[in-house]
C-alpha cells in the first residue's frame, strides 16, 4: 500500500504516542472527509465517481493476488482478496461486529480459490506471475456496479461499502459464492453497509452519530440471533 509521511510538531507527536492513537485510521478518515467535501467539478467528465483511496489500493492489491495464483486477469475473488489484504478498511471492521470476520472470509476464499486453481491451472501458469494482470470483464462489471451504487447514494467516491456489496452480488467470478458460503447476505445488506460507512466518518468528538450506528447494528444482531434461536427450536421439534 502506498505510504504518505505525516509530519507533526514534537509535542503533538509525543501526545499521539502517549495516547496510542491509530494515526493511519484517523488520517484516512480525515482525507476521506476532504475528498467527500471536494467540489463535484473534480469528478471525471463521465460523471462516474472516482475510487476512494481504500478502493484504489484494493484494486492494486487485487492485481498482486491474481499474479500470485498465476492468472492473466483479475477476477472478483481477487478484488475480495484485495479488500482483505488492504487491511485498513474500517467497513470490514464494522462487518466483523456482525460475525463476518476477516478470518472467515479468508478461509472461505482460500477454500474456493485453491479448489478452482487446482482444477484449472496448467504447468505454464506460474510464468504468468511476472505479468501484470488486467481486470477481467466480470471484475470491471463489479467496479461499474459499485460506481452506479455510489452515484445512486450521492457519494462523491466509490467507497469500500459500495465495492463489498457489489462483490457479494457479482454474477461473475467466485466472490459471490465465497460470501454466500459464510452467510454474508443473510447478515449484511446495503443499508447495514451504509450505516457502517457513515459511522466510520465520525470523529471521536462526534459520538452521537457513532452511537446511532452502533445501536442500529445491535438491533440487526439481535434480530439475527432471534431468528437463529427460532430455527434451532424448530429443528429440535422435528
């Protein structure tokens, strides 16, 4: 992931270290707010929102993921791997609160991708790792869908929530299957992702918004738990 140096006065740096503040996450949130506040005239002439720094980094990491498995093209499962490798997504951290952890996604992804590669790779595929994989039609469609969702939501950039839901509903590649394996869409929907995305934009001094988001996520978790208990009782009664 590209790095940007942040220079701080000595006294401020000392306070940041003493409080063990997550500098990267705070800087990313501040930069995200700045991008969101930028004039619409800065958008591409096509009118499509640009990728957020997180999503742009995810695409670069997806190319690396595709190269590691010896693929000429970046598929939707590579974009999902890129999201995990990016490792700075606050949206994924929010999803973890609902039981969809990075570890579960990674395990399901490893299972599906290893199985797929073992059936389809040839001895010559390892040579492809030195090439730069390009986006497949399916991966491009997933990004286009994420862009359309961002436009519909009035976002200035395509954010992680837009991309994650697009991958969960993609008709090409393995991302949809991987996320179905762990019950992603039974727990998460666009509204939940939107709430998480809004929540991560609030600074520590604006706890009211965070509290509302956490309360909504708590209600979602309670409803899911109630459904699971009901299913367990029905199963025991049969």
